[in-house]
C-alpha cells in the first residue's frame, strides 16, 4: 500500500483533492472524513433547490452523468474510502494521527496519516439575538437545512419570510422565496446598501430597485434586534425600526472559516480565523495541507490576505494541494474575488476591490461609470449593461470592475475577462487593449470592457471631469443647496421635455447634442453645467467642445440616464 492520505472535509475542496491524488498516485490510501451524512454536493446550488429551479436535492449530489456521489460512488469508481457521520476530534501532529468519533455508534478511534489535508470549510455566522434558537430560524449551512426549508414550503407552512443579511446568500434566498413560491419576503440589511463592500452604491441601488420591483421588501440601515417567538416558534423579526411578521427567518449574515481543529493542533491561524497556507497550500506543518473556505489566500490586487468562500476557488485550491501531496510542484498564487449573482432578471457581478475597500487600502482610487449596449445597437434584443471600472490614478493599475445587466452572458463575459487581467496586475492601458471576440449578436465593435477602460483613461489623464452619482442625487433631492448648478441635457428634446417641465429650465436645460456647436453662446456662464445624456459618451464630447470654446465650468454625469433610470429615484418624472 502506498502513501496514507487523510482528508478532513467532504464537500468541495476535499473530494476534489481526493480524486486528483488518486489519479496521480493510484496506490495511495485516500480517506475522506466528514461529520455529515451527505458529502460532495453543490452548496452554491442550495438557493436554487429551495426556489424549485433544481427539483431534487439529489441533483446537487450527482455527477454530470447522473451518478450519486455517495460512499458507494467514491469507493467503487474512485477507490476512495469515505467515513461519513464521522467527526474529527483532534490532530496529533507528533504521531501523525487523527482522533475520530463515529457519530452513529459514539465510538472513538485513531486514524494514521502520512499527509493530512484540512478541507473543513466555513460555517454561517449566527446572530446572538433573542429568539435565534427558535423553531423556524435557519442558517444556510448544509443540505439538511435546505431540505427542511423545502419541506415547510411544500406543506404550505410559510406565507411570510424574513431574510436577515443583504449579501449574496440573502439575496438568493429572498428570490427563492418570492419567485416560485410567492412568499411575502422581507430582506433586512444593517448597512445602507446591499452587497456592502462588494459593489458600489449606484449599482447597489439598481439591485435594490430590481428586488423591490419583484415584490421583495428591502429594508436598509436596519439591524435585526430580536426574533419574536410565540409558543416556541418564530413569528416576527424586530429591527431597529419596525416589526416584520415571519413564518420563517433565514440568517444570512456571512460565514467564518472552520479552523478550530487547526488552531487546537497548533497550526498557524490568522486573526480573521483563516488557516494560513503558502502557495502550495501547505500549512505551518509541512505534512498538513489546507484548502477551501477554511484558508486565507492572497488578494492579487490589494496584496492582503482574505477568505474566499467560493466553491470554484475551493476546487482550484484542492487540486493544487493534491498535486503537491502527490509530488507534483504546483502553486496557487491567490485570487481577485470574482463574484456574480442572479437576482430575478438581473445579473450583478464584481471582481477586485470596491471603492470603499480601495480607499481603505490607501489607493488613489477613481472610477469610470458607463452604460453601453451589451451587443450591437442594431441587433434585435440588445440591452444595457452598467459598468464601473476602478483604477489607481498614480499607477493606472486597475483595482476593480463591477456591473449589472440582463440575465444573459454579457456581464459574466466581461467579469471573467477582467478577472484574468486583474490577476496579472493589469493597467487601464492593458484593459483598453484586451481583445474580445466580436460579432453583433454578442458584442459591440468597441467592447464594453474596452470602452470602460477608455473612459478611465480620459479621467486618469484629466481629459474628462465627472460628478459622482451620489453628489448628483443629493442635489436633485434639494436643488436649492447649489443654486449655481444646472443640468445641460443634450439628449433629444422629447427625452428632455419631462425633466424640463418638472424642474424648470433654471435647473434642467435642454440643448440637443446636434445644436450645441451652433447655440453654445446661449449657455449661462454663471452656472456649473452638469452635462447629461443617455450613456455619458455624448456628454464627454460636449465637455471637450465647451472647454475648447471657454465654457469650462462643467462636469459630466457618468452613466447618464441609462444608469439613473435603473436606479429609479423618486424624483424621476412619471412617463
């Protein structure tokens, strides 16, 4: 018998590593330990199982050729032993053994290893508030919880749901309850926006509006303070501002690494709780590796270390760990936090740093906000995507890229391309020259990713001046705060007319794009002109021309009406 390899954790990184090791070392004795009875399932698919998009939980545990990934599958098709319903209690590094507990029989024993891999994953954070242990309160931690929720839905026991947490899982769960099941759903987030520190404010507002348009109640800036309990069951969530009735409460307030086993064994664990590994996925003990949600990895943009709880990353890390266990030199350099989410008919994604995080890291950060077509403007079915590209003014390094768009591949293609570029330390110039495949059904001739970089180039070199959307919204809420500001709307007169009618020409002035060169002398010189169009490109052209003729007190509103319409502010004229 060959090398004894023990893997603790059987969901993503663990099974991936086990199968890779067995392919590289066919004579190895590979054993997976997991305290659950269900292993190797697609945890990221849980919200879609609850929603009904995935009909049967077995689909989350099956291969692409429809074999169930259970104990039989692993031993018969992979030659891997799986000890399910078995908890790893302690690691004896000196004697190279793991103490285990059979949860069915309560028997303890020891399992020897030559190399150990920790793939213990993460666990959901549970709020320490009154009522958190009541019946009907769930975290999305494993497939058993998902099945229990689905059973309650199927029995008609749920008519109102409250989801606590405006991150990815919270949003996916809110959609799952609302879309197919028609449950009255409230989403509570204690920060002032959804997906905090992941996407920036304008795009978060677009997401917020889209959820509300699909009957999800979104409550921002509210902390959940108590789960109201009646006869042992959750009946409401009391926030800092209101009571929200509920038959079910889902806590989706984040996850933390399961690193207790590593810490107790004396392995190096970071302050944030992630197991510290090198680029070979080796821990501070050279005979012990770690991979998946339980580890910290390097962020390739900020240079800091972070926990990346994504199934895709866990699989990559598991493969690298397996290679090195098998004697194949392999490195995992880190990640850039690629992220994409479905919310009803909207896709939203990001890679790299958000504006808030980039500022905290000390970058001289700025951003381009654009709203191009997702494919040729003349092609049937074209739609708008809203993109933000973040960059450092001093170095021109791209720091992040994010966007929203329709539920197709338009956004994911650009996020993926940006992720590759950011992983290599791309600059604005690199992104401007990225070669994207072009055909009218798939893209515009100047790809949206390239166009976002062009805008960033103009900003970075001082050829373009812009106003932040937040600043513009504050002014629109109270135009008297800056009586010397005025919108210069260069869209068609019919498009501008409802705004001129509502706000008056002193605030909203219409001068179409094709008339500016002939009539610019009529523009007021005592006003700061906020140049406004649909996407921002015409606004920039007009800014260049006005600067040339000496009307320099102007600024561009990036993204234009395409972004604002999707944000849906109350001050928009009713059409």
